[in-house]
C-alpha cells in the first residue's frame, strides 16, 4: 500500500524550507542573510494557509505512527503562527545582538517548528520521542545562540541538563507503559486498558509520563528551568519557547492521556488536579516580587500552564475546546508582551521593570500593546483572555469542581496585581530619558495585529470558539 504524502504536506513544506534556508545560509556572506528571514516568513505563511485548508482532513500514516486530524492541525497552526511572529520580531534583534547569524536563527526556528508539528501528530511513542528530541535540541541551541547576550550560555546549559533529565524520565515512562501494553501505538494502548487490566508497572509508567510532560509545559514542581532560561535566552527565543513549545507539549500531553489512558482516568486525574492547583498558586504568587520583566512573564507563563491544564481536568469536549481556545489566545497575548520587550531591548533598554518607567512618553504604541497584552493575560473584559478563562471555569464547574473555580478565580485577581505593577511603571512614573523609541515596520505590524486580535476575539469570540469545539470532538 502506498503512502499518502499529501497528508503531511505542511511538514514537507517546512522540512524543505528548513534545508533550503540552511544550505543558502552556508553559501551567502553574513551581511546578505536578511533575505532568508523573508523566505522563512513566506514559507511559514504558506504552511499556515495549507494547515487551515486541511483542518477537516483525517488519516494515518506508517501504520498509525503518524496521525493527521483536526486536533493536530489546530495545534500546528498555533505552532507555525508563533514561529512566524518570532522570526518577524526577532530579525532586527538577531542582527543587532548576534551579528551575521540571521540565517542560522531562521533554520533553527524552522527545525524546532518541524519537531513541534510532528509532536502534536504523534500516534506512536517512537514518533513522539523523536519529535520531542528534535524540538528540544533545536531549542537548546537557540537558547545559547546569543554569545554576546548576558547569561545565554548559562541558560543553555541549565536547559540542556534539565531537558536531558526530563527526557530520560519521559522515556522511562514510555518504556514502562510499553512493557505493560506490549505496544507503542497510542490506539493499541487504549485497547489494552479497555480490557480492564491495570498492572502496577502501568501506574508507575503513568507517573513518569506526568513528570516528563509536566516539565515540557512548565507545571509545578517541574518548572525549575523556566525563569532562568526565559531570562537568559535571547528574547525572540524566549517568546517562541513560551508559547509554541508549551502548546505542542500540551497537545501531546492531551493526546496521550485523553486517547490512550481514558480508561484509567480515576487513577491519574487526582494527580493532575493537584499539579494544576500548585501550578496556578505558585506561578501567580512567585511572580509578585519579580523585578525582571522576563522572569515575571516566566512565572506568569507557569500560572497560564495551570489554567490550560484545567481543560484536561474538565475531561470533556467543552474542556478541551476551552483549553484550545485559551492556548491560541495565549499566543497573541504573550507574543505581544514579548514583542514589546524585544523592541525595548533593541532600543537600549534593559529587562528590569524599573527601566520601563514612563514608557508611554517614549513610545505610546509599545505601552498600549504591553497594557492590552497583560490585561488580557489577567482575564480583564472585554479582552480575549476573559473569554478564555470564562470558558475554562465553566467547563470545570460543569464537572463539579466548584472549589477549583474559586481557586483559579482568586489567583486571576492576584495576577491583576503584578500585571498592574508593570502598567504603573509605564504610565505613572517618569522615564530616565525621553528619547523616542523607534519600532521597525515589521515589528509594528505584528504588534498591532496581536493587539487588534486580542480585542476582536474578546468582543466576537464565536468563530474561534466554534473551531475549537469542532476540533475537540476528536476525543469525545
């Protein structure tokens, strides 16, 4: 039987694009590599269009090792969109701080994108692990990419060591599950569990799986790497790492637990609930005393991971739909915030929150984008973050977790406090200097788009809600 390669057209486009950019970057002089960024952007836009057209396409490849469905296509769009914005916003940054390495930055982002796209469509543990390593290795290089950037090397070493440890834990978990079910295929594992057998080795494997995936999504207590890596990495890499890798890892987390392990839900759900509560609590409380904007956004990201896990806790079509909506919303809000951080650092500013004093006087546009992004992350209406949290809270309330709604709602109020500390610095304090900040055109367009979409989807979320609901039916 032949292989229907049209099912993996987006992956083939990204693969070809990555190799073309890599080869050309080796041949052209350092000062002529900026065109590779335009080529990468064009290729990613093409991939995004193809993915949207394939949202209803379903099929499997290689005896079920690779699954093409609406769930995977949705998360691939999230990943590609994040990579697209990271390249657009990161080109000027790379040119300034990592002179002559634009081509290398682009093809590393493309290879990381390929890994993440493959990860969310993995129908087999072998595919899952290979894709995870492709993503992780690409990000390790990107994190340490800025040899002239303070603490980049330290961040890369920490990420390398902890990633290796977490990958080992995850691999051990995959091995234990395989040992129990005698198959690496996700559907095969579901069929085995449906027989009613739950040996101790399977339970131990599930514990290791939760630990491995918890690291990838920055869930407590596996979040230790997040603040140091976010602070030390080049900011465009931090932006991509905070949304795309988290979205891809969250996607495979849900695929494995909702597709392969629903028969044991009563065993692993209490653990997921405990991790979710700890993640929301610690992420929000530890963000309060942070003085560095990237560390603040790192702990904010930890808390946001907890909110996304609420979709898994809900264990229903409504819950998965709400989680997917929230994940895509998070892309625009977080990329908007990090885009401002990138533009500010390019203008000579540091990452300390006190240096954002009076930002509205130096750049009203950047201050407005940052304010809208942070308020949306906090869940303030009429922004899209409010709709996302409302849907998540509604989903878990329908499952009877009323107390969890109050915990999440209370922590949302806490997040308003530390987000407003940044707003206070931007709008109520005087700047150290009054030099206007010039924002590159590509950056302006991207940031304006994130702000408009954040406002539009908050007022009219129906199209995205309907799409997310359609995608969530993959599992239920």
